[in-house]
């Protein structure tokens, strides 16, 4: 009887696990394996080259460039979009005039494809002709080329990302806010706590699990979302706005250097795991689970 | 005190509205250029004539009808397969005892971190070995066994009272019969939530479809749009914006119509 339950359980899992193994577990392991081989070219087969790919990686200035870019990108987008998301959630949760409009306004960018978002924003950034320059022109400023100059390209891409992401994170905060028992807030009011004290002492600590959840998601997204680069900058100028996944794409599918692409993916996997583990420990002490 | 409180609310309201206006501005602007002739791209005159010409020329300039069909097939295929596979797996995790259960479950959760989006190099090799490059199933395959879906449905199935399960068993229902008649109907809100998240996610997906497709017959709208707007031949902005709105249109309209359900679905999908 018990045996039958085992077999049932395994059989139910079989189809899902066949695909999971095929497209997640085996590829993850194969990435490590392939990073120790050379890229097969024409008739020459891949051969074992040990750490050679990794040595090349350490000497690759573009790799270091995209890695630092990605860290700046994460540092620039994650805190700001999370703070905005929290503010949006607090506002939408209050009964303001036009609450429905506010919620729609904040959330709509989330529904749009990132490619479409990039198209819309590209027009703002167009030198001379775009909206930003048109407005600046009214005040007598010179033409800008935000996407075309190495100093501002990454920042311009970050702005688009924040616009797209904040509304998404708002949803999670909103859900958490609505699950806070109203009695707690009333008690605080009776005790004479101001709205800032209530937020800092009661609401914010209760939102900690959500903050952890959102921040892990945000970190993953900051490595995963590169669609807008294809439209906005193509990673340029001179890799100034390129990110790790975009570089992996270029290496593996433009230059067809799959072994080096695998090596770069290893870096990505290691980084993501470290960040996830680190965040978990960092927040774990401060998170109050109910 | 009361005066300060009112001022506080007023200030908050003003900030909320300011941010909201800033947030809709890009979209409003895209709509403005798309429904007006090109010469009004940067001239905001209320009397500017409305036109659908931009949409017409965008539609005629690239095989968007085919792209839409491809996306529709893709999204439907993914959704149906995800529902079937994730339901079965979630049921196993929620209600069956078998050796290796917790290890297997952590292997499922691993996919929340190591997403198929990142493993593009190896997944391309797999798809090529299967001979499926440039087909719609190739776009769908890596996403079908969704760790997120399995997790979400498992959480829902665990809240189903055991008594219902046992009552059905006494009446002689098979495990699959119980799944179909007891668990699935009770999980309807989760299916709706997960369905909306999945459809919008795969409608919007770009990188993997870009890599794995290379013909009009398989490309989804996102890839089609990127090719359309990357042509240097000086297509007018108003036309590009029309195309952009067109590709996001169905989702956008669905969102505006079912706004409440949409937001609640995302919330439900997030909490658990």
C-alpha cells in the first residue's frame, strides 16, 4: 500500500521533472563542465583546456566593465525602485482622491513588454528631437545625448528600469499592507503615536518579510532583464551600458564563442547564489515571521 | 495637531498625484504620437486631427498578423502545459509521501533562482540537439515545468481540508479523480492568478525567443517589434509608437478592463 503511494508520487512528478532536469538542472551543471573546454569550431572539436577560459576572463577588460556596470545597475535601481514601490503602496492603500487612477498609473508600466517600454523611452532620449531635449530647449539648454555618451548611458537605462519595476514591487507591498491587522494601527493611534512613528515602529517591521522577498526578486531581475538594452543602447557606447547577461548573449550568439559564454554564465550563477544567500542572512536577523 | 494632520494628508496626496502623473506621462505620450499625424509628434495642440493612419502603416509594414498568431499560440501552449505539469507535481508534493520528497522540492525551488532566462547558452545546445531550433515549441519548452507554478499550486493544495480528500476516497475515487474533482475546482483563484502572471510574462518575453527563432513563421510580437523598430530606414516615430502600442495593446486593454482582478492576482501570486 505504501509502495503504491511512492510510485504514485514519483509518477506524478515525472513529467515536470523530466523538463526541469532538461532545461534547468542539467544545463546548470553542463555550464560548469563546458567552461573547462574550448569552443568547437568547424571540424575542430571541443577539447579540455582546464582553467584557460577563466584566465581569459580575468584578463578581459569588457568582462570587468560589464560586471561593474551590473553592480552599479543593481545598486542604482534596486533601492530606489523599492523605496518608490513602498511609497506607492502606502499611497494607494490610503483612501486618496482618485485612488483607482493612482493604482492604474503606477501599475501599468509593469504590464508592458520591456521592449515596448524601451521603444517609448527611446523617443524621450533622442538628441535634439526627443522630448527631454525639447523641454530643455525651452529653457535654453544645449542638446543632450544621454544614451550616446558613456557617462550617462547607464543612468538613462536605469531610469527606464525603475519606471518599469517600481509598480511591480508595489503590488507585493500593497498585499502586505492590507494584511496588517487594523487593530494594531488603532492601538498605536490611541497611544498617541504620530503617523511617522507608526510607520517606523509598526508598519515597517511588519513589512520585513516582503522587503526580503522583493529584494531577492529585484536582485534576480537586475541580472535577468536586459531586453531594453537591445533597443536603447545595444550595450554601448563602448560597453558603457552593457550588462552581464547582454555580454553573455553577445559572446555566445553574435561571436558564437559558446565556451566563453558558458564561463561567463558560471560567474552569473555563482554571483546570484552568493547574493541570494547573503541577503537571506542579512535580513534573517531583522525579519519577524508571524 | 489637527491642522498639521490635514496638511500632512494634503502633502501626501499631492506627492502621490505628482508621481502618478510622471508615471503615466511616457505612456500618454506614446498614445499621443500614435493617434496624431507625424507633424504633431512634439506639438501638443488640442485641436490636432486624430488619425489611425499610423496603425495602418505599421500593420502593413511588417507581418504583425503572423507575429500575433505566433505569440497567441506560444502563450496558449505554455499555459496549458504549465497547468497540467505543475498541477500533477504540486499534487504529489502536497498529498503524497515518498522518499526524496524534500530534496526534489528544493530542486524545484532552485529554479526560482536559476531561471531558464539565464541558461541561454546550454539551453540553445539542447534545443539544437533536439532539432527544434526556430519552432514555437522550442520557445515554450524551457518554461513549461515552472518552479514558481509548482510552488504556488502546492501551497494552495495544502490548504484543502483532508476530510474532503478522504470522503472522495471512500466513495471510490482514484487519486487522479480526487485531484480533478476536489483539488482543481478549489484552486480556481490560484489558477486564474497564475494564468494571468504566466500569460503576461510570456507575452512580454524577448531574449530567449530572439535567440531561438529566425523566421516570420515563429517570431513572437516582441521580437517582431524589435526588428521592425531597428530598421534604420527612417520610419517615423509615430508609426513606431503605433506598432509599440499595438503589440502591448491586447495586454493593456485586458489590464484596464480587469484591473482589479489583475492587481489581486499578482498580489495572490506574490503572498504565498
